C-alpha cells in the first residue's frame, strides 16, 4: 500500500496551523473517505475533489482511497484543504512522482471544473508555512498578494489544479509573486479631512487628544451637528500603520474573509461603524468555527458606534473585555477563541431620545424621565472607560459662512505624531499610549505639579470624581501635556482634562 503526503494549513483563531494530508490507496471497496474530524465543508470537499480530478483526466482509481487529515484532534473548517487533498491523491495513485509536493504548502478551494478559488486566511497560512520551514506556498491567484509579505517565502499563484499538477511534475514553472511595491502609507482620503469641519473647536480639540493619547471618546449632540463627520476624520489624524501593525490587521481581515481579491497588506487604519441593531455575535465574532467580528475588524483603527444607547445590551456588554484587555473571547463548542480587538472607540449619541434637548433650533419633546432612562442605557462601567465626554452643539448658521478654512488633518496629524513619539520614548513601548499605560507606570511618569495635584483633589470632592475617574483624568492631562511637549503635568493641563469629564456622576461599581 502506498501512502502519499501533501502539506496544507488550517485556521485556529487567526493563526494558521499546519495540516498534513495523507492518502492511502488499497484494496477494498472503491470510494473516497476523508477522516480526521472534518466538518461539513471538508466532507463536501470530497465531491469537489472527485469532480476536479475527473475533469483533469484522472478519475479516482477503482479501489479504496482513504484521506487522513492530521493532526486528527484539530478541528478543520473551510475549503482551503481541497488542493492538498487532490494532490495527495494524485501522488498516492502514482500520477505524480513520489515526494513531488513535499516541500510545498498547498492551499485553495477547488471548483468542480478544477479551477482554484480564493479562501480566507491565506496570510496566516503563509506565515504558518514559513514557521514550518516550508518556503514555497501555492495559493489561488486572487490571494497571492496578501501572502507575498516575506522575502524568504516563494508565493506561487495558480488558477487551476492542472497548473499545480504540471508545476509539481516539473512540466511548467509557476511564476513567483513578489510584494507590491507600494510601501508608503496611502494618502489620507481628501474627502475625509478636518479642514471641512466648521466650528466645533471643543470637539476638534478632543479628537486630537483622543488620537494623541489613545483615549476613547463620546460625542453628544443633536442630529446634524457633525458627530459622524468628526468620527470619520479620526483615522486620518492617527499615525500610519507600522508594518507589523499592517500584518496584524491584514491577518484578521483575511481570516474574516473581508479582504478584497488581489489586495496586499492593509495599509490604512480601519474605520468600522456597525449599525446599532448589530448582534453581540456580529460585534464579537461568531459562527460554528468562529470568525472575527466588527470589534476585531476595527483592531488598530477606529470603532464608531453611532446612536450608542440604542445598541443591544448584550452588544454593549461585549465591548467591556476589548476595552479592558484589547482582545475579545468567543466561546464555542469547538473551544474558546480569542481575537485581537484593540481599537479607539468613538461613541455618539443624542442628548435625549428626540435629539433636540438644549438645541436652539427646535424644541425638545422629551420628559425628564425619558431623558434619564435614555442615558441610563449605558452602564457606568462602560462610561468609565471613555475618557473624553464632549458636547457637540448644532453649529450656528454663521459658522458655515466664515471665510477661513479650518486647520487640515495633516497639521493635526503632525502634532499627534509628536505626542505619540514622546509617549513611546517615555514608556519604551509604542503600544503604551497614555490611555493604555499600566497604572503603576502612570504614577511614575505623570510628573504632576503640586498645584495640579491640589486642583485634582478639589475636583474629586467638588464633582464627586471616583478613584477610577481621577486616574482617567490624569491620563488625559498627561496627553495634553505631551501635545504641548511639556515635561511636567501642570494645573492648566489638569483643568482642561477635567472639562472632558461628565459632571458629578455617582460612583459606579464594575
Ligand atoms: N461642523 C460642521 N461643519 C461642516 N459641515 C457640517 C458640520 N456639521 C454638520 N455638517 C454637515 O451636516 C451633515 C450631517 O452631519 P453629521 O456628521 O451626519 O451629523 P450627526 O452625525 O451629528 O447627525 C454633514 O455631512 C455635513 O455636510
Ligand atoms: Mg450621525
């Protein structure tokens, strides 16, 4: 009995894990059996492989063909194993020289006609192949650019099973793809520039502080005041993604099946704005074999939640873990998975259910009870994780006709970049923005002047600032100091930071 091996990969969370596809052909009833915990998709793979092989002129032998996907205890999902299954069978049957596929990772879904179709997770498969020391990977042509991210890995795109067979039989050389040359970050979308935002000085300033220190922000204002407009401009003032960050984002988008065909690395910060009707599963991720949801698609970018109080309670609850730890856990029968989910949260809400409380243009129809019920929909612990609370009033008509253009995003982005650089050199880790800095580091690095301390202590009494609230204000004050390039944190910095704290909220248990 001859046993052949081909090498593929499967997903575990957002990581690729190697899979060995073994095929044995022997006496016994004719037929194709696949073992090794295959899910429904893998079972269907049988029909696709059978048809693709027949199209190619290699009908299954009239003997027993057993395919084993190892390791057997790894749950395998998706269709990416098709290609390796087909190649493994051909080799076992003597249609390919023995060992023909031994140094190559093979991934891709087969069509009934033998065409090779794109699959999610190819970047993760490519990385897994490199880790295994397999320096060549054959992928569907539409996935080639996302895989071509490492000079040590040869990425060979193919569009048909026949090409792969010819390549492995050394009758054809598949071309090698190299990484697209567009190394620079893309220009920010000129349609999303801060220069178009009129007025709203306080909100613009808060947006800059949010970007500089990584602080979450809540915008409260009537419809049409520019909340959405402001939120969309946040990615454009954040520093460009570093290469490791680009890889992280691309891996997630690829596993989620959200990367467009023929795209390389994601180079701009994600902006996600799921609708308030979204389920907790849509946000956190889900499915029998869980895939990343909106919270992970927003990783290293901006998550915009408009109509914040209208989100379902369980959806809002799903925000807590990522806001605290930068990851989101999804429990499933097949085991719990966690996905990265470190984003800047921009929440937006109306001041009251009708939206016009405090608006001079229209009268508010809500009762006091309506208003308080509306605001209570967001739990205290969640609000506590939002450092910047900003009122965004309707823009007076006069402000729309002013002659001067507002400051463009590029200028703001430069100040943000400098402030982030200061933080990174102080903490030694670029991920530690002031908002994310562990508390003990904060205490060491805050450099609070005596007058600032006095002011903060007074504020604790006056507005009933909780211990956690106190800390959050200090973080914002530090960011304001960094934007100014100031070593110590002064009373002036603390006073400005206090403006972004909602007045006298009772202490809330978490
Ligand atoms: N401050 C502003 N400067 C310039 N245009 C604005 C401003 N506020 C609102 N607009 C205009 O009004 C439209 C609606 O604003 P939007 O951001 O959707 O408001 P909101 O999200 O608060 O309901 C925007 O597309 C923009 O054309
Ligand atoms: Mg809006």
